[in-house]
C-alpha cells in the first residue's frame, strides 16, 4: 500500500525525533512539529494506521511510537535528507589522512579509529585480500643464541615480523648470509613455488643453514596466506555501551562478541557497491538483529577494494553517518591513488 504524503511526513517526524531522543514519540509532539496543521485526533488515527502497516511500533510501556525496521527502511530510501560533512569534520578527516602513507595495515586501522571517533559508534575497516602476493624484501635480525626475528615486506607494502626460535646456534654472520639468500631466490615468488625452490637448494646448503632457511620460508608462506585474506580491524566497541539500547549488558553481549572475537563475520559489500545501509533484520548475522550497519567501499589500488563500516543501534542518525562515511571512503580512495587530492565537501561539488 502506497503511503499518503501525510503519513510519510508523520513517519519522518517520528523517526527523526526518536533518533535524537531515544524516547517514543507522542501525538502532541508530532502536532507541534507539523505546525498545528493537523489535529491531534487525525494524527492518532494516522499513527494507528502506520502501526498496522508495520512502519511504526508501540512499546507496551508507552503511548508513544517508535520506527520499526520497515519504517527505517522507508525513511532511508525516501524521506531522509542528504547531508554533507561539516567544515570541522572535513578538516579533521583531511588532517588524519593527508599525511604520508605508512604501512597499509596501520593506515586502515587508523581510518577505522577516526570514523569511530567522528560518529561515536563502533567502526570496522576491511582491507580486501590480494589474489597474488609476493615478498619484496627479507631481513633477519639476531636476538640471542637460539632465536631471531624474521621481517618480511610484501609487494603491497605490508611489513610483518615474528620471533623464530631454533635449536641451532644463530650467529649474525649466518643470518646475514641467509638474508642474502632469501632476497636472491625468494623475492617475487608465489607461495606455491617456494617449496620447490627450497628443495632445489637442499644439496647446496649445509644442514644447519637449510633448517634456518626452512623456518624462514614456513613463516613467509604463512604471511602470504594471511595477506590473501581480508584484514579486518574493529575499534570503538565501548561506544556501543553508551547507547540507551545497549546499556543492558545482556543485549550488548552478542554484538560485542561479534565486534571483538568474530569480526570476520561483519557484513561486506557486493562488488561495485559504493555504500549500503543494513537495518536490523536485514543483517544476516543474528548478533546484528537489533542493530544497523552502514558500510562504504574504497579503492586501495591494484584492483583491490576495502571497506569501512559503522555499527550502531537502528536509531542511528543514518544521514549523518552516511555523509561522513562517504567522505571518508572517497578520501581513502584519493589517498591510495596517490593523487594528493582529497574529495570536496558536498556543497562544493558541481
């Protein structure tokens, strides 16, 4: 059933008031917001219709109404007014992302932290895995007589390191020779080719050096495998507990667990979708049934896409979150594209 213009206006008033107050909205407030053009009795009838049609809900403890997931969806699709970031927000984002880009992982994690601080909701950032990852450089650093640190830089500028222990003596000269060997034979090589190359060196190396080389290659293949997967960074989980809907720990437990321990299950976008808003039950994951997710994509380069998302109550300010997230995603795309150009604010676009 197509809603009348008056019903849509009432739904818009209820939704935006509930976003601001977190309290059910009554007919008296709606009448005032509509400038007295509609009588309270007519508003009550319209509210009853909107409840019957599934766009509003009436909590049993209050005579006021709140939007349902169906109501939020109509609001987002048709009634929500678009917004742009403020000058202060734009300056804050530009300052955070305008500097020299460092390691990919740290930049993406920092982006998630920045979004969370701006929107006051938990945020997550995803760097899509790269289909074919190779190593650009190896460094082996001595620690003590039986351990060393393996440092691996991949061709997408990620740097990983790990302490490796061995039962063999680890001498600085031996590690230097091993580093040269790795950089000579195992850079630009796919993970599936490393085993074959390693076996080809069996007869050319003393057993103790071969064992150290094997340990370094085992770690390298693990790094490459991890780089091929999505990297997910979450931040601002405690922001959730400040929302009235989640001040009861029982309601927040599942969502906190998802953000902390099962972050790989957070929603991702379909390819070529710049932004998506998932409201309550539209989320597949049960932990998100009382929450909403706004997620946007950005271009890392080399045919890789990343995601940045915000998780909050269904009462979140969708217009503000979407504007900030869109600007942030465009800023990340510009930064990774090395254009040194950040996107204009909405009112500056032609």
